[in-house]
């Protein structure tokens, strides 16, 4: 078990390094560079100033030298410093990651509490009005981008009822209720967009499982339909759903970036957005490294959960 | 004395794209307490549908008419809750596919103990102890240790033993075994059938044994009912029916039974022709298109099941 996890984590290393290379290069290829921005902001424009800043930031080196210097630092746990704030990137990540993690976690809870019961209900009541309603809802959630929903939630209540969602961030440890009051709206929006596919998958898998022979065996024992579903169908149906949730992890993170911007949540998404506008290369690379690592870890967790859900996997 | 199970004039239909399918058509059969009745017929003749309708598990099919008397009650008149109380407790069922009939994510112990937990309202721990006892009874080696194993750790034959243990769990009065050995190796088939027969006798339970193999019938059944196209075409004591089959279909089935004395384990040629399409049954005898003795009366009208004496009936114009 431990060996398995270690092996998997080591296997992640090349993937992460390759991904970081792509981010590193592509950031430097997009038009507009950090020196221009800095010069403009400080009303400087001479070539002398430019060279001085480049040298100070280490951007005068050839790109591959910059990359190897950076990756060398990464392996020692040093992600460099922000070009603008001059604070260590690790510090900025440490401050923002827990916030984004909280948003993602809340969204996942929302997604599962919406998707699983409705998906199961939809399967049990196949082709009834309730089923159609649930499927239409999931189609709508799939089609509507969460930034649009987010904007609606911001604008309409304030126009109609002079109410708008809280936009002031309070750290969870300072005042949990205040914190949740702020986080819950983006978490619900993110969770709903995540629930759409999960709900459809749950419905499809439950329909598939309910046709299986062992379900007939369970019924022949005299179990009530509730027990048949809860004890015999659900776990079998959930195995593929867990994979889907893992596959949606990047979607979750992408959605968080947008919703953090709309709801002023000072998480990693907001950090990334600002860094991109300012061409703050080390911060961007740092965020992507963490995101990439996060996605891979989620997939590892998904694989591990198979062992728990599916005894066949456990015994291999 | 009335029989333990008394199915009378049972008709079950399915709505399909090809029209209304009469999977079971006016079927009557009875099983006495402690007796073994074999229900024989080709694939698609309605054996499983008959069995499942006894348990009330034929959705999306519908019981159009008929009575299913069990120990003095009419099962077709019971509501779902009352049927659930009977399923797995007084009537248990064993299915054809041991590979897919057990839940892959639950332990064997849990699945065998479940009916005891459910119907006897026993704590899981005690139910597990009984499950171990049941597994020993069906001759699973090292039963206690195997309670925590999962179905994929068992062979097909062992899984069918588990199914038998599960069926016996609540000491049912009636066990329905739907082709319990069709999916197994020939060598394992005999062992499983002998085990099933022995244990049902020991528990003094009645057995409704569904099969398409008349060879099985000769050895294990007291009486036989032969089904064709959703109807019973012949019924009678196993020995008499085996010695002198009356319906041409039964004769055909007998010819396709492999000889018990020879080495020939391969099946002999079956009856030529195809089983009927139940959505488009002809007005006459369903077997007429394949019957070597067919004549005009057979095509004009279906022969009713006709009692020859107290124990034998046949639905054929030759014996009308
Ligand atoms: N769920 C269903 N929907 C529609 N038709 C069905 C359904 N179940 C059974 N039938 C019809 O009932 C007929 C009899 O089926 P049944 O399963 O009872 O046959 P069987 O005698 O058990 O055959 P086998 O030896 O293959 O198990 C089938 O040919 C089919 O046309
Ligand atoms: Mg069948």
C-alpha cells in the first residue's frame, strides 16, 4: 500500500516537470512582458533602466538557463520570489492555497449532495416527470457558464431587493460563520456546475446496475427497494462516478479561478489572475505547479478509493 | 389435501416493440410439500417468467389472470410488503448465473447472512455464525474463513453452493432453482444437483427445478411439467413420462438427451426448427410447425391440456 503510493508519487515527477516546462515557456511567449509594464508604471524608458531591471530580476539570462535555475530551486523547495512584491512565491501560495482548497471542498460537497440523490432518484423514476425535470436541470447547469450565473447572482438581487452576497473575506479561523457566509455563494455556483455531469453519470450507472442479476437476487431475498438500492446498488454504481469526479478536478480549479474573481475571494485563482495581468512569471509557474500537483494527487486518491469501493481491485 | 404451491391458469404478458408477448399462457401446475417438480422446456418457453411471477418479480411484465396459491394464500392478491415477507423466507430462489447473481462488492458472509438478518431480525454477528454453518452444509471448505471473501474469489461451482446456502438460510418451504447448473462444467453440474436435492430433502422443502435437460429430470424429479411456447404441453410422474412420453415435443426432447451409459457428453441433435415467436403465436398448436405428426386439426385450433388419468395430462390432438 505504502509502496504503491510512493511509486505513484514518484511517477508524477516527470509529468509535473514537463507541465512546468510548458507553462514556463508559454508565459514568456505571450505578448507584453513584465519589464515593459514595470517601466511604464515607473515612468522610466531608457535602455539603461531596462537592462538594470532585467539583470536584477535575472531575466537577462537565456530562457533555458532561467528554467534550470528555477527548477533547481523547486527541487529544493524554493519557488522564487514575486517580481513585483519581492515576497517568496511559497509564502503567497501558503496564504492563498487553503482558501481555494476550502472553496473547492465546499463546492465538492455541494456537487455531491445535489448530484447523488437526484441522480439516484432519476434512475429509480426513469421516464417520469421527476426524471425529466432532473435531466433538464442538469442540461441547463451543463450549458450555463458559472461566470454568467455568478454575475446574475451579483446583479439581480441587488437590483430587486437591494441585497448582494457578502464580498468581504474573513479567515475561517477568525470567524467561521462570517467566512462561510462569504464562501457559500461561489461554492454553490461552482458545485452546481460540477454536479451536472456527476448527476447524469450517477443516473446512467444506477440504471445499469439495477438491471444486474445480483439486484434480482437481492429482491428475491425480500429486501425492500430502499435496502436494495442503498446496500446493493449504490456502491456498484458509484465506482465510475468517483472516476468522473476525479476527471473533473481541473474543471473545479478552473471554475474557482473565475468565481474567486467575481466574489473577491483572495485565493489562488485571484493570485493567478493578478500574476497573469502583471506577467509575474514565478508566481504563475508556482500556481500551475501547485494546481498540477493537486490534480495528480486527486487522481491518485481516486485510484486509491477504488480499492475501497471495488474488492476486485483491492486483491490485485 | 391441497398442494403447497398451486398455480392455476396463470397468464403473464410483456408489452414490447413487437407487440404484446404472452410469455406465460394459462399455466397450471402444483407442487406438494417436500416434492420435486421439474419444469422443462427450451429457451424462451416461459420457465423463468413462471418462476419469477411466483415471487412477484416479473416487472415490467403483468399478471393478466390466474391464481398463485401458496400454503393457502393467493400470492397475486398480496401487496408488495406481504410478498417481501415471503421472499427469501418461505420461498427462496436460486438463479442460473452464479457469476453475476452475487453482489461483487459485498462479502459472501454478508450476502448469506442477509436473509437471516432480514427475516429473523437477528443481530449481524449471530446471522454470520449461521451463515458459516450454512456454508459448511453446502461443503465449502474452510467455511468460517471464507465469510470475509468476495464472490470473485470463488469458482462458479463454489458460487452456486453459496447461492444454495443463501436459499436455505431461512428454511424455506419452497425452493425455486432456475437452471442452477446450466452455466457450470458438466462434472460440477452433477455435484451441485445432488447437493441441492439432498439438502432440500433434508429440510423437507419442496423444489421447483427448472431445466431444459431431461436427463436431470430423470434423476432428481418426482414429477415433470413440460413447457412450450408459454404453455404446459405435458405433465406427469417423472418415471412414467420418461418411459412413455406422449407429446411429440416431449418425445423430441427425450431424443436429444445424451445417453447416460455412454461416453457421449455432447448433446444430440435438438428438435429441428425454431421455438415460436411469442408475439406472433399461430392460432393452432404452437408446436405444429415443428411437429412430425401435424395434421389439419393442429393448425386450426390449439389443443387444451387434457387429463389422461389422475396424474398425467397432455395437450395434443393425438390424445384428445
Ligand atoms: N423483461 C421482458 N420483456 C419482454 N419480454 C420478456 C421479458 N422477460 C421475458 N420475456 C419474454 O418471455 C419469454 C420467455 O422468457 P423466459 O425467460 O421465461 O424463458 P425461459 O424458458 O426461462 O428460457 P431460458 O431457458 O432461456 O431461461 C421470452 O422469450 C421473452 O419473449
Ligand atoms: Mg430462464
